[in-house]
């Protein structure tokens, strides 16, 4: 019997080609939809401010400072979350806190201070507010001629008028017998005598040509006089510290284990104004890595490289026994040149509550 040739000999191949064609079409349709969904999801995350609450045990905390709370905000970068920062207002609600600490990079591009002022207006007038500048803010002291004879920059004047203390020397907060200091980190390592001598030399040089001073020279002279008074004030304030006081260290860029260990090693045990007696370090700077992969972490941080450990860029860790809390921030830092915006990275404000009770 003659065997007939199967006219469908290529049917299986044809079916495979059809399936492949349908699959490619499905991918071409679904991929853009997936990208749109992810973009919309991330846009929601990037605009949704979270209030993170952290309870921190300090075993030698003075009893009168039990439950003292710090609202820690960093790296706003001029971001707005709704009209008049309504998104932040909704998140804070009726949250109560003892003071507000802002650890820098709060201004927007070109020094835009308005989003920061809107944020400040959300806070109770009777709650003390403190700010240190970050690397994108620049100093709040003006060394060139500007629109007023004030030693402060225009943005710094506006922030002060809104009730914020620009912190360039230690500030004391008391509650009954409890004493808590907010200390700009650079003061621990500053050679006050050497700095004072340098400032006096610079002021003397400008003073010798007082008759021919330009507007910029006059602004520089004002800044030098301010710095001289600040250094003298810091020298006197240091004498008020005791080893029982709580010292909260403020720094924009997080400190490293090696740096803190060296600062402790170089200090004297009887020197109360010392990193040795720091109770907490507050920092910001990294914005949580800006671009993050869920359940993995930051993709790339310019100073730390690819996939850095999370404890280096956000959250609570310990350096030589001292807790350091790094704010995940709120805005996006232009230092991430190829990572604009925030990806899978909620803006975060943190409330840190101090307690003597050990967590179980």
C-alpha cells in the first residue's frame, strides 16, 4: 500500500510560529501598560509622605527627659507635597513632639526657600525648631554684598523670621532638671583658638584698608566679626556641659564608624563636651539612595557605589555604641546626576522618642 504524504507535515512548526507571533504582540501591548502602571505606582509612592516613629533607649537618660521627642526632617530639596504642603500636614495631623530638627538640604534649586517656609508654617509656634545647612544649601552667613546689611543670607533671614534657630553653636533645651544639647558636629573637632586667631588676622588685614573697603569687603568684615563672636560664644558654652547632659549631634552627612571611634579616642574622659558623651547622632544626605529596588535597597549611591548596605544610607545603626539615625529624606538630590526623582522611595519624616526603658 502506498503511503500518502501528510499535507500537514509543517503544521507543528506553523503553530509554533503563530504562538511566537502572538506572544510578541502580547508583549508589545502589555509592556507599555506595565511601564505606565509602574510609573503611576511610583508617582504615588514619591508623593506619599510617611511618618516613621522610632523609640530610642538611652539607659542614662535623665528622668525628666523621658519621652522627649524630636521631629527629624532632612533633604526636602524644595519639594512640595500639595498646595501649602498639604500632604505633609495630613500626615503630621495632631502629632505632638518636643522639638523639630532639620539636618540640611532643605532649599530648592537656586535657593528657593518658599517650600521650606510652607513646611515651617505647619508646625506649632511654641515648639522650638532648629536647622543646620546641607551641602546644597550653602552657608547661612553672607560674605558678599547683598540686599541688606545683615550678616545672614536672604533665605536665612526668612527662615529666622519664621521662628527657626539657625544652629551654628550648641543649643540647650531644658525640661525640669533634664538638660539636652543640640550640637553641630563640626564643633567637636574645631580648633577654637586657632580659628579665633585666623579670624582676627583676617579682620586686621581688612581693617588696615578701611578707607577703601568695597561693599563686598564690608560684607566680609561683618561675617568675620560674626564668626569671632560665635567662636567666643562656643568657648563659653562648652564650659556649661556636664557628663550627665544628653548631647544630640547634628550632621548633614552621616558619620562613619572610624571617624566616631577616632573622635572618642582623641577626647579626654573629663571633657564633657565630647563625642564620647554623645547620646544620639542625627544625619541625612543620602535620600535613602534615591532610586531603590523593593526588598533589595538602593541601586547606586555616588559616594558608596552599587547596592550599598542600607544601614549606611538610612535608618538606625550604632557607631562605637552611639546610635546614629539617618533620615531617608523627602526630595531628590541633584548629586544623583543620572537618577532624577525618587523611585520606590517614600519621602519620610521621623519622630524619635527618647526613653530610659529597654525595648523588649
